[in-house]
C-alpha cells in the first residue's frame, strides 16, 4: 500500500475496519450506528463500481473514510459518481485527510467511466459545504425537494390495494 | 440575484488584494482595473478597513493591503456589510394572511439557499474559481 507524503495511506476498507469507522463516526456525529456501518461495508466494500475507502495514519490507525458509487439514470442523469459519506478524525484535521480521500475516490470513479461527481449536504452544514467547494464543487443542476408524509391523505391506496 | 454596486466594489477590491497579499495597491488602480467609480470605492475601502479586511498605508507608494484570512473569510461576511441578505425584512401589510405566509415560506427557502451558498464560499475558493476562468479562453 503506497504511503503519501504526509504518511497517510489510502486503501479499500476491510471488514476489520468497520469497528474503527463506527467509532470515528460516533465521535463525529454523536450517534453509534454499528449495524448501519456493517451493512454499508457489505453493500459498498465488496462490489464493483462501489467504493469504501479508508485513510490510515503512519501508525495504522483509521483516521478517515469515504464512500461513493456510480449511479446511472437516477433523476434522468447519465451515469455519474456520488459521494455520500465522508468522515475525518477531528484530531487528524488539517492533514489533508479529507482532500486525499476525496481525490482518491474521484480517481476510482473516473476509472469506472464517469466524469462527474456529486454529493448532497444539509443546507446549514457550512463546514462540509465549504470543504467540498474548496475542492471545486459547485451547485449542480438538481434541487432536492421533500415533504412530511402527514401532509398526504392517509386514504390513498398502497400497492396491491384497489381504489 | 444582482449584487448592489457597493458589494460588487468591495468584492472586486478584496479579491484583487487577496490575490497578492504582500502587495499594496491603490484604490485608484483598483477602480481603473474594474471600471468603477473611485469615489464610490473610497467609501467602500473605509468600510473594509473598519472590518479588518484591509490595511491602508498612507503616504507615497501607499495603498491597501489585504489583512484577512482568505481561507476563513466568506463571501457572506462581505456581502452582508453592504446589503440585507438572508435577513427578515420588516413586517408588511398582508404578511399574516395565508397568502402572505405561503409567500414567506417560498422567499425563506430562496434566502436560505442564498445564505448557505455565500457562507460556504471563502475568498480562497473564489480565487481558485477565478484562476479557472483565467485559464479558459
């Protein structure tokens, strides 16, 4: 596994990394989601055109992770890369961990044949939005919409029911 | 969204200075480069100086120098100095009606997107974007 100038190494995740990712994510978000990350590893750590990368510091400690994949024809969009999870150990900030992880996953996505990468953020997540923008990302052609389901009639039929 | 003249002057000046933080540039040179009124720019420079974003050097060879942190200062901080952005306007007649409240919901969505965009773009990011435009014909 090649080491970068700052001693970091980027590699595909292994099942033994899942506890470190759970711990790191819990430290960042304050929520322990062991089942979720085990499922993410099953879905993204082992399949083609899906990437679950981790960053290791010189001591072999996992200090960051990133997950992404190629999605095709969602919302009418031709195949494009999506990055939907990124976490960096707060103690390893300013070591370019996030930047290197992002550049690595972009290289993987490019090899998978796409030339665009997308992500989605909370509108008030200024820290991460500033990070992605500093790497050159701009607002894309899509807009996310949502509503509370309670606003819909509860009389509407579900699949298999007749009106 | 169209930025007001003062905001645009401030952004031209700050970004021009931030691109070469070691260099002192006169307000007249900035005004000439961006075809803006020197008088208007002088007022804007005073505001930027008061906000700690530029230092003014007096005397021969004097001028302005960027004194902020380009990786920390966002477009929002500069824009809000000169115009109301993302701030609730004063209460108008009809605002409490159902149509007024529905319109408020829409304009709030627009404002929130504007604010989050401006807050997430630092001067450093805008300088990178500028370089990309410079390298394109």
